[in-house]
C-alpha cells in the first residue's frame, strides 16, 4: 500500500491537534516534514516512525495520551488492543535459549510461526534484522521490541506477538551498551495495529512490576498469567 502525504489540516485531524499546534511542532523540529510547492507536507510513513520513536521515550502520562490518539484514529468500531490476547502460549519461551542477536531473531520469529499466524518466519526474520541494522530496538531497561520497519500483512493471518526471556542479558545494540534479556516480537498487519500495539506494550513496560514479573516467571504460563492480570488491573480488560 502506497504511503500518502498529510497537509497541515489533515495531520492536525489525524493527531487530534489544531493546525497551529502542528505548525509549531514542525517549525521546532518536532515533526518530520518537507515543503512541496511552498506547502507543508508530512509523509504518513514518516509520521508513523515519529510516533514509534515518541512511544519509546515517553513517560506513562505521555504514553496514555499517545494511545488515546491512536485509538481515536482507529475508530470507535475497533476493539482495544490487548497484549494478553495477542500473545498465545505457543509464542512464549521462558527461557529463550539464545546468545546472539542473530539467534534471538531467528528463534523469536519461529515462536510466532508456532501459532500458525505467521507463515514465513524467514521473511519476518530478514525484515527484523534490516530494522535492527537501521535503528536498534533495544531499550535501556533490558528489553527489545523487535519488529520490521513496515508491517508484513502478506505473511500473517492475524496480528501476533512473541515473547522470549534469555537466561542472561546479551548485547543487542542498545545506545548505552546495556544488555538485553527480554524480547518482544511485534507482528502487525498494518501501521495502525502496529502503533497501537506498541503504545499499549510500552505502557505496560512503564508499569512497576511488569518486567519484574516476566523475569521472575518460572515458565510461559506464569509469565502470561502475570501479563493478563496486570493488564486487567490497569485497563479493566
């Protein structure tokens, strides 16, 4: 699907902001933009990447605001994203036996394929590696949010997540050189699903006890039970 461009007014509607707010954000370098024929233009793909980067560095309050914008954009007839529902037990490895970035990506895509929802794990693995080479997804809390640069609907029956926790942290390209031991693979069918999933997952990661529960879980069932319980407490789901 070809990416479209927003103008000031349509982007303001998309972000639930005023045109003046969008203009100010662009002028201050807060939004990716270019001018065509003297008019402001914003690539939909670049706005999605901007959203993705913002999610990764936002605090809990900002994450809630971002998720609200994305849910409004998805429309009233779209169900809320639920991480526990997107994460079948077949796609969880506690522990994940891997010691390198290459083996982590291979095993995470195979986990997703175990569900029957990802048909081509090799294609997904290649796309995830390309994304990691472009910009690593490792966070400074020891978590990596693996995903391709753009969704791959042609190899998916439905959106699905995979979760792996290694015995010990491994180098995964984080900006500060921190080790990573918890890995989520986000397989989405479109940009909206991807961003909404990333926003919800990021809110969980910013919640006290979420990561500690995954790291303390004895097996996949215990990790999933903890995720489901916390998500229900936070969001009433």
